[in-house]
């Protein structure tokens, strides 16, 4: 009798999230620090106002199409783990393991670490005590330097005041999510609504404080390199330039798939998951495009490195790439920088809550398939995957010690796109191998739009391999390293 009671009262996931909650996870996981920063680097690469917007338009198209495709998989397999489950069902356990392996080592945890460091970095604008140069424990410098991976290294490893705050923020948010998904989602909704309002405020500022010099410079020579009279460029060169420059925009738009990780806790998932993916990605990409239009209305694309004012630096050379801060400074002077620092702090904190909340569900699902430690597949009394959250938090905290914001992001995008290609390819595979699977929602535009996404993402991957090997080969090597690990783990599991 005692055994039966324990079995029937064992904690399980509770379907408590509605459409608004799921949509807030999509929006909150996407909007972090990227939209406030990455346009500067994109502008330096493309050199043209028109191509800056083209990069964001292509990113928006791919993101929304990808979300529409994932809607079919999410509605058909609404289980904890999301994308891990889709890859497992379409291609077998090896591919599911490789995804989970890469998520734990790089994609999810390094993103959490990078966003936490961004939170601490902007906190340092208001409280300079949190400085990356104030070392508490400097271990040393490690990694390649101008060898195989260009400017990827070396990594300065140690604890400074900035990454200490980053680690403390990860610890706090992990504790919040240990208390149950309702508390985690309450925090998520509050911060998502706040930071969405802040991003909308940046857009309003851009249009309200538009400058004649920026409008003339940017929209008078929309497709020309600043300072030139224009020249013919081959269409393949333009497509390649856009593809290579999309590293930053794809990062800023990523993590929309995180809602699929918590699919086991969404009410009426067959309806709410596809809708939340479409609504969330559509809203964010419209805001992102409007934000870049706002930047172009206030700041000239081209600038000078040594300019003393935000206007003189332009978008390309905004101080520390903080383009949104430069817009606020044009509108409000020095007080604008403090306002934007506060806005980005809210944005990054809320973003990390969504990443931490959802990511742990992947390792929970892997543990249930005996592809990770069995204890990670248990829930605490609040129906939270406690050990999975702790493992994720510890590794993300260690990554905070290993590098800067930019170094942590350098090799993410190639791996992210690789698994997006595989997962969307899984729609074609499952339609052929499991035609009788219940599909409450079918991918809009199938088979054309999924095929277009795969072709576009594959083109970007090829260009990144050619032109940004420092971003691609490390990520690819980590994925490939998972293959022998899988076979060793499988053999050890079977022998028990």
C-alpha cells in the first residue's frame, strides 16, 4: 500500500501554461541584449543602410517560417524536451543525443552565460563597481590565438566583479525556477512585458527624434556604401554579404524554439503551441525591424571611431556597439545612457529566466531515455526538474569564467542553424515514415516554405564555413565529438 501511494503521488509536470504564458516565453527568450547591440557589427559588414534592413528582413522571414514549421512538430508531439524529441523521433536517438549534448555544452548554457554577462555589463554602466577589469581571481589565459580560429582566443579565465554578478543572476533565476513553473512564468511575463515596452520606447524615440543628417545620409543613399557614388555589385556577392552578416541578427532572433521544451506543461498544446510560436516570433521580428528603422532615423550608418558624440560615431561605431544607447543619448543626453542601461538590464534578466526555465527540460527528457544521468529525470515537490536546473546552472556559471560576451557567442550560430535544418527536415521524414501521426496543425506552406528555409539556412552555413571559420569549426567539432560519447554512453547503459 505504501509503495502504491508513493507511485501515485510522484511529482509530474502540470499543464498550467496558457496561450499568453507560452507566447511570453517565446518573446521573452528572444528579446535579450542582441537587438540593442548587434546592428553596429552588421552595419560595419554590409556598409549600406538598405542591406542592414535586408539582413533583418531575411532573418525575420527565416525565423517566422521556422516557427511555423515547428508548430506542426510541437502540436504532434507536445512532450517535455521539444526539439530533442522531434529529432529523436525523426532520425533516431543518436541525433536527439547530439542535440541535447550540444545544448548542454554550448548552445543553451553558453547563451545563458553570455546574456548574464550582458546583464552584468550594463549594470556596470549604472554601478561601475561591477567591472570586468576588477579581478578577484585570475586563473590565466587559455586557448588558441591566431592559429586555426583567427581571433577566437585566448580566453582569460577567472573571476572578476562583472562575471561574479553574472553568476549570481544565474543562481537567483535557477532558484526561482526550482520553486515551480508558475513562479518562473510569473517572473517571465512581468519582465517580458516590461522589456517589450522598453523596446517599443526605443522605436518611438527613434521616430520622434529623427535627425535631418541621419535621414539624408541613410535614406538618400539607401543602397550605396557611405561616401561613394555607388557601384554595381553582383547578386551572389550581395547574398553572400547578407548571409555572413546574419550571425548577429540570427543570435538576436534565436531561442524562439524554447517554448517547445516546456510543451509538457502547456494547456491544449495542439492549439496553443503553434499559435504561440507564430504570434511570438511575428511580434518580435516586427519590433526588431522597426527598431533598426529607428536607429537609421537618428544615427547615420557610417561614423568615425574617434567621434566624441553618439551622432559622430553613427551606428557602425556606437560606443561598445550600444546602438540603442546612442539613440537615447541623442534624445536625452547623458541621462539616456543610464535609461538604456536599465532597459537592457531588465531585458537580459527576463531573457535568461526564459532560457533557464525551458532549457532544463531537455536534459530531463534525455534522462528519461537513458541518455543522461537518471537522477536528472526527476522532479521536486514543485514539479520542477530540480537536478537538471542545477546541472545547467553550474555549467553556465563556469562558462561565465571562461570568456567575454563576444567570445561566448562566436561559435553558437553554426550549431544552432545545423539543428534547425535537421529538425525542419524531420517534417519531410515523419510525413513519409509516420503518415498516420496525428497532426492537429500542419506546417503552413508545406512543402515549399520548409524547403526554402532549409535551402537558405544551408547557404548561410556554407558561407560561414568559408568566411567565418572562427565561428563555425569549433561548434561543428563539438557536435561531432558527441558521436563517440553517445556510443560509449549507450554501451555502458546496455551493460548495466
